[in-house]
């Protein structure tokens, strides 16, 4: 039987990125994907004839430019088109428009609060300070603070000096920022409910926390630290949907000689003499390799792909305690035309971007209270985009595709597991909310795919449907991600590695975990590092 | 709720006149308003301000009205100067700092009448003004859009304004202000400006803006009045040695990298800091800085040769970078090649041998020179008419 | 009248102010403590709320007091006595089986839970011990370090490392998360989980699911010997008396009825205070036991940098805790409670979801319709508090937000009723026994104790305002931006609870010559 140098479980973007770097370094790499298609949560699928749904992740910012360039993703077909704007509709029929032009934005903010319009400069500067701090760690392996190894001590010193380099007050503000709730943080800048609500969304997207839960300010940072073409914090559409990211990575991987097998459901990691030796598929097929890398989330990896007896007991315990909670749902909608929105001109630039219907922190928080009670938000927070306003490839001309990300939606309901009826009721809640602000919306719906955490888990394999492979709270960040002792991409047994979003620096179609894991693997193999260094962050 | 004004750039109250006069159609955004870079010729406009009268539309300038029982103590705590010394009818150039003693902005404080103030600034600062008002009884109103203003600068400016009927204006002292009835409303004239020359600023409600422009240009025709754009003003302000927020320093709350902000001392504005007036924001930090020394020195350099040194590194005689130029221009009236520069301490002493690294292109060929710089001690352009009262009636 | 004979004036005779006074006086300083009220202790107070019925007006249980402080100030010699120690905690089930926590021992829980609890207690005590090292001394500066700071930081880092890899990793994991998750991971019994949650949220604007509650739990157990809390004989006011006696014995003077109108500055330096009656008192140092916002209101914004005032303004001190006092005709009978345990610490909170649900309302400025409570009936152990045969019930009740949307005029009656209904369900007939009742809301606490926002800990104990960030940058080392003015109250590190450490640390910092930033 053929023995590969490496097997990567899962053809998500991180698995493919990891595989591409291993292949680039000359390894013989096999990627195994359970689904008939690659991409994991970075997929584009034609689920309604003529329409492409970017049906999990839907926008792109965090994808590290170093990787994108190094793996020549543009040559392999990836094009990211930046978008600007955004709007929050208010219950009184007005809205707050997040204009891309600074002065138009100022005037729009001033319409709600002149003070806020000015305070926004301070807010932006303060958040940017934090993004500058964190960005330098994205393409690095976190040091282990419990270790005395020179490399870890050096890493810790570097980290400490980056923090202390912000000055005494800057450091204290950093600590505050990392531990505060987004609601409290925004209260220090703004007085307008709708402006606070608009900005707070980034603090809770994908997370099972409310805007008043400490730690959510950092989650906002996670959504601000990306870039498109050097514009930090900017977001873009991948032309053709997020599947284009995976396709480009796969193409790059194949160009390095890599092999991808779909419909290959990994059942178990084969462990021999305390070492990962290959994988066994659900159909009984076995593949052998010198090392195995998992793109799956830590819970799924350790609790489903291993015999517990093959793992150290504390790791099983840690995996069990790993916080990975489904909190998001998704609607993908085929539209017969472009919907109109109350108060917006049909050609308003605000419609090119994220649209929301939640106009106060209280409504944001109440949406979370529903999740805690084990039901979907009855007045949810939605992040709605119509990519076809920018991307002509995803629907027939004149027709549109809408993606609606919904917060909050629990992995299971208080009364039991999800049922098709409950799923439809959830979908209807969302549609009704949007229809309040868009009179013709309902009439335009040709098809609607509703996805709860249940579908996300079932189809994509995300445990509980958590889009980030685990909560982005401080207990699971940096050297704590996924858990202390396992945060340097090495698994608890030889020859086994993690490369998914459950590792540093986390989820969001960044591809950094995949590249970082490759760097550690290559170091263990004593091969030259072929992963790209971080751009100088000045 | 007010409807949103969705235009990319707004018009100032003088827009109809400015647009008609602006032959070059070159605009740049200034705080959301369309502002002309030049009307027809930068040189002509600059010399109007130095030789006759140049008129500049400064309506987009940020303006706040400050009043209320605590206005004076509030301002005295906000600003580095002793506000009590700025009597009603007087104007003061001043700074405000954050707690760390780093400059947030500079601007002018108009003491309109007892306890009634207007603060004019380059940057918006309502957030900071309201922060500073926590616990105090003051009212702060952004009146940027409610006040239209023209800067009327140059040797014939007084004569031109008098010709408009502003009697007795010649007796107005520098940094004084006076009210005149105008067009059924009120015109305020202050003897202030950004050119370092004789000059005035005229302030009216937007409804009277066009009338003001028309009256002024009609009266000024014989005094060679001419509108001026941003480029000409920029040249005049460098020649005057004035600094500008966002150009010569970064407002402290916009700084991203620790240590990039500047204190008043580091901008050469020691004279604006009054430690004897009681507490003000940044006082403790500035006292500490005065004891322990500053990190930077702000200097005005006379650069050898005639090639301006914008964005130049400033080198010492060993070729080590010791700072950089923040603004630079060949100054036509002073006949000096001026650069404003921020240097690391201790550089910038009179005896230091400094060079500006200048790149310039001629027919696509770039040349790099190191031009010797000398520290300018004293004013660069300071004609006696700037201070004379009564103002000369050219 | 001026009086320049004191080295230090202390604003407020709360236990921290008195502790600070005692240490400063022992250090040779001439100290005058100024107290607006007529008795020492601040929140450590005993109050006669109905004729013949006395109760601890705020905190009613003592479990945090620093043993160092108690020993160094010889509080027991100065009159501190206990009516009962090592109280059990009983979670009242309403119906079903009660849960008793007696030290590390559980009654009414499974063997699994008992094993997990023993391990949990061991770990938490280890963490608390390390945390205590951070709390029992002024926190070092982090970037503008001096020699002493480096040594201290190295020592603290070493303290953390001595936990060993496994415990340290677990601390990294749980240090910033919520008690709900930790309890869910480790325990089965809902009453036990609720009990742990109550420890984490009492006095705080937090629910069991709020990240930071594990830290809050640790804070509460800072000086936990694993035995359970104590009741002070004569009510908590006796603790205040003991602190006052200790301060006076050390040479400090306490003046009562001295409400401070302002903290005065000369040449931008704290130089004394003016009392409400116009008296000026001068001293080289002013040390404030008042909460952060009150302190700097006394200084006045004009004497402070605007950015600092903004930080003080943003300090989160949203009180959500009310105090219910009932004078009872007899001992109430709680369902399922062994009468012998009536003198225990009783918790009226049966599930974490119930506590979280109660907290939800506080986020929106509403009172919990089903409040959760910590109840004591001190008269079981201390008959000095009520007429013979009568009893006093004291309950810390949550959540009752300071800024009640409906206003407290309307809200008081409703919340009182909610609390009584909860109690009635647990102890049917208790309503009949009530002779007199009193509810102290957060605004009442503010009015009575000068506590801005009515927050028991002077401000939220959350990681963004704990340890070296407490209370706010610029005032986080006891010294403040005003030279000569220091903080010594619960607003300062390590925060609230009847610890005595803030006062002790402040005195140490002052004696060591700490200056502003």
C-alpha cells in the first residue's frame, strides 16, 4: 500500500492551505474530504438552477495576503472585489448608512449624533491600535507560557515587548479592550443607539455571547484585523462566492503535485506505537502516511476521530470542555430582482454591503437572551448581503442572490433537536424581519435555503455548527487555542497535527492556521520553511 | 430626524461666487466641502495676499460656540493659555492637549462678549470638548455651518474693508475683533489670519455670505483684491512659519503608534503654555517634560539652494537621519527656501550642521542632493504692517 | 479655622480607610479620619431598622477578611468576635432535596459531585492563594518599571509558575471565562451549580454566563480557608468598631459627623479638605476611602485632566444588589430545611438558568421578577440583635439595578413584593411572621453610604477593572494624578469585599513613597 508523507483530513481552506505548503516543500500529500465537493465552509454551490449560493462563509477579508500571493491564488482563479458601505435600518423607518467616504459617513453619523460622528475618529484610532498589535501575531506560532524552552521564552518576550511597546496606558487599554464587552466598549465612545448597534455586530458574529458579554470587544477586533489590498479592516467578495477561495487553494495544491480525494469520510486516525500512522475511512479503506493533519475542529478531531484510549486522558477532557457553540444560522435566497428598502434609493451605495435591522444594543442583547433560553432569536440580528450587486457570476443577469447570516440560532432547541418545521419557522422569522424594511422582498423570493447549526454540523462537519471552530474568547486564543498545551499545531501524539480554525489565530477564512501548521510540521521534519513571512507591520 | 445630505462634497455659503471665480476648476475636499486649490494662478493669488489683498473662503473651518456659567474655567482647563487674559473683544491663538501633554490641535479662541466664546480649529473636536465638559455647566454648539467666513489678507486689506464701509477698522489692534451692521445683519471682523501679514477675517451668517463677497470685491477692486485658493494660502503660512494639524503634527487622538504625538514644547510653542494659571489638561505631563526634557525639537530651517525640501529626511553631518521636514516651500517674499522640521533631541541647536536630503526630478531624471540647512532664529516674514495700529491704509 | 497638624487626612471611616489609618499611624504618620456618619465601618455597619431589631446593613457575612490585616491590626483584641464561624451553605430547594455545603463536604449530592467538588475546591484554593499574592501588595508598574517593579513582577510570575503545568494551564483556560461553563463541565447537581454561581455573581452586574465570573468567584474566595463564612457578633458594625479601635490604638484620630465638601488643592497638589460646615483642614496627604467617582467629584473636574475624568466617568459601577431586612415574629420554617441549619448561609437560587434569567432583567434596567437571594438569620446565633424569641432575616437580593427604568419610587414596592414571594414559596407562612420590613436599594446605599452607583464593590470586579487596571489607568497604583491624593477604598486594587487589603496596600504604597504614575 502507498504510504504518503502526509494526509490532511478535510478539504476546507485551511486543510488545503496546509496541504499546499507541505506539497510545496516536496511532500507527497493526500487530502481527504468527506463531502463530494471541497471547500468545507468555504463553498459555492448551485442549489437552485442558475444561482450560486455562497452558502456558509460569504465574505472575505481575513485571508492573509502573504498566503494569497505566495500560493499565487490569483493565478489559480481567485479574485477578491472589495465592497464598502453597510446600513442598519431603524424601527422608525429611518436608517444609519455606513458610507465609505469619510465625510459622507461623518454627516450621516452627525444626523444621529454629532458627538458620535466626531468620536468615531477616536474609536477608529483605538481599534486600529489593537489590530496593529494582533496582526503581527497572525502568521506566528504562539509561545507556550508554561514552557521553559528557549523558543517559547523568546516568543513570550517578543509578545511581552509588543504589548509593553504600547506604553503604560496603551498596555492597560489593551488589557481592557481584550476583556471588555463590545457594548461597554462602545458606550465609551458613542451615545446613539443605532450607531452602537451597527458597530456592535462585529463583536458577536459567530459567537455565543451577547453584546454585553465581556470578551466581545476582542471578537470585533477579529473582524477588523483583515484587509483587502492593504486596506486594513476592509472586506470583499470572492468572485464566484467563497468556494473560489477553496478552488484556488486546491488548484495551487494540485500544481504542487497534491492529490485530493472526495467522498472519503475519515472514520478514525490509525495510531500505532503512540504515533499517527494513517487514517481509516468509514467504508473501511485505509490510507497510510508518516503524518496526519486534521483540518477538523478540535472537538470533532479528538472526540470522533480517535479511540479515547489512543489519547492522553487530559486531552480528551480538554476537548470535551472546549467551547464550541453553534450560535448562527444562514439563509441563502434566490431573488427574482433587486429588493427595495425603505428610505434607500434603488441605486443606494449602502445596498452594496452588509445590511442590518437591529437598531439598539438592547435588541442585540435580547436576541442573545433567546439563544440562552434554547431558541432562535425572535428578533434576530442579521447580516444581509446581496453579492450579485457586485458579482455578476452568481445569478442570471438582473436576478440576485442574497445571503443572510443570522445571530442567534442554537445548535439544539430547548424542547429537543431541530425539526424541519422548526427550521422553517426560524427561516420565516428572518424573512419577516427583512420584509419589514423591504416591502417587495417576499415577492421576489424564488428559493430559500435555511441553515441552522444543525445543517452546518451535518453538512460541513462543524461541531454544533460553530463557524469559527470554537469560541474566540481569551480562554481559547493565542497559546490557549484550542487549549493550553496543544496550541502549537502539534497534537498530543507524534505525527499528528491540527491545522483548522480551532488553532491560532482562529476562524474567518484566514488560511493562517493552515500555513502556521505547515511551518511547524516542516520544522519537525527538519525541512526548510516554505511558508511566507509576515509583511512588515508598520 | 434630518434627512441625509448625500452629496460627496458640500458647497460653502460662498459657493456661487467661488465657483464663478474658480477658472481652474481644481477642487479639494476640506472637511466635506469643496475648496478651491487655486482660482487661476497660484503665484498671482499668493502675491495678492502679500502685495495687495487675497480673499480666502474659510467657511469649512470647524467652529464651536462655547458659553454657560462655567465657560471661562472650562476653557482655562481645556487650553494651555490663560484664557482670563483674553478679554472680551479679543482673540487668542492657543493649543489644547490630552492628559499626556500631547497636542490635540491648535486654533483660535474668540472672546465674542463676556463669557461667550468661539473656538476655531482645523480638526473636529466636539468629542473632546464634551469630554472636557464632564461635570461642568457649559454649552457647546458646533456652529461650523452657521457661520460663513472669509479671510481678507494682505497690505491693502484694511483699505479694502474700509472702502466697504467698515469705518474705524484701522484702529483695530491685532487679535482684536469688532462688530458692524451689514446687509441687515451683523458682520464680525477680527484682525487675525494665517498668512503672517496684515489681514482680517470676516464672519457672517450664511444668509449674508454672497452679499459680503459682492460688497467686498466691489469695494476692493481698486485695492487689487483677488480670491485665493489653498495652494497660495499654504505657501503664505509656511512663509509665516505657522504649523498645521495633520501636516506638521498628528493630532494626539489620531496617533496609532506610541510616541508619534508631539507636545507644545516639541512644536516650538512653549510660549503658549502657561503653568502659572492653575490646572489644565496635560499640565502635569508638561511639567514633567519641562523637567526631564523633550524628545523632539521643532525648527524652521533655511535650506541652501532653491530646491524645496518637502518630506525630506534631515541628516546630521555624519549622514545619520535626525528628523524630517513636515512642510517646505520656496518662499517668494522672504526669498528663503524654508522647511519646517521635527528633529530628535538634541539636534536643532544653532551650531548643528544639518542637511536636507532632497529628491527632485528634471525630465524624468531624479537627482538627490544634500542641502545644508541653517536654523532660522526669529521670524521669516514679519512686515511691520502686520502689527501696526492704526493699520496702514495702502 | 485651619488645622495643619496632620500628615494625612482620610476621607471616610470605612474598614479600608480605618485600616489605612492604622497602618499609616503605625508608620509614624499623624492621621485624622473624617467620617460623614456617626459610626465607623462604612458598609460594615449594624443598623436598627425596626425598634429592637438590628441587622448588618450591607454585607452580613464575613469570609474575605485578610488574615494578615486581622492579625496585624489585632482586630480580635479590639473587639471583633464571632457569633458563628464556618457556616454551612444550604441551597434551599423549594421542594426536593436540599444541598448542604459544609467546607469541602457536600450533603445531598452524588459521589461524582463530591469527588469533583473536592478537586474543584483544591484547585480554586490554589488559584486563590496565588491571586492573593497579587492582591496583598501594590501591583507593580508594567512598562515604566523601576527596580522594585522588576523584582515584584518576577516574583509574581514565579508564583504563577509554581502552580505547575497542569494547574497553570487550567487557570489560563478558566481565568477569564464564566462560572456557568466551569460548573457545567464539572458538576451534575443543579443546586450545587447554582451555589457556585451565586458566589460568582453576588454584588456584581453579572450573571453566571458572564465571562469574568470565574475571576469574581476567585476574588470572593481570596482568603477562603475552605471552612465557610462567619457571622460577626453584634452585626457587621462590630467589625467597623474593631477597625476603628485598631486605628485609634495605632494613634489615628477619627472625627465623626464630618462630611467632606471638597478635597482642596494648592499649587495643583492635594493640601487638605473642606468640610460641609466650612472647616478647612490641611495635611500633606489626603487618602480617600470613598469610591472612585465620589472621590474625584470632591476634587472637581477643573483640577483634573479631561481624559482622566473620562476614565472615571467610564468606570463601571452599576449597583444591582439590594438588601432586604425582615423583623420576624419567630423563626421561619423553610421547606426541607433541617431546623438545625436555620442559622446557615441560605441560598435562594436553585438553577444557574434561574440566576441568569434574573440577571437578564438587570441588563435592561428592570428588577428581577424572581430575585435570587443570600439569606442569613443571624439571630439564630446572636440574640443581641432582636428581642427574645424574635428573629431578623437579612437577604442580599439580586437583581435590582441602580438605574431602574421605571424609577425606584414605583419599583421599590414591586421588588420588595418579588423578594417576599420568593421567600414565601421557600418558607410558607413567613409573610405572616413579618413585623417590619426594609428594602435598601442601590440608590439607598448610595444615599446612606455615599456610594456612587450603589455598587457594593465600588465598581465591577471584572478583568477590565481588576488587578493592575483597577480602578482606571492613571489611578491604578493608589497614587492618583493629583499629587498627594491617594485611593485606599474598594475602588482600588484588589477591590471590594471586607478584605482590608486596599487600605493596607495603600498605606504601604504611601509609606514607600509612591507617587503618581
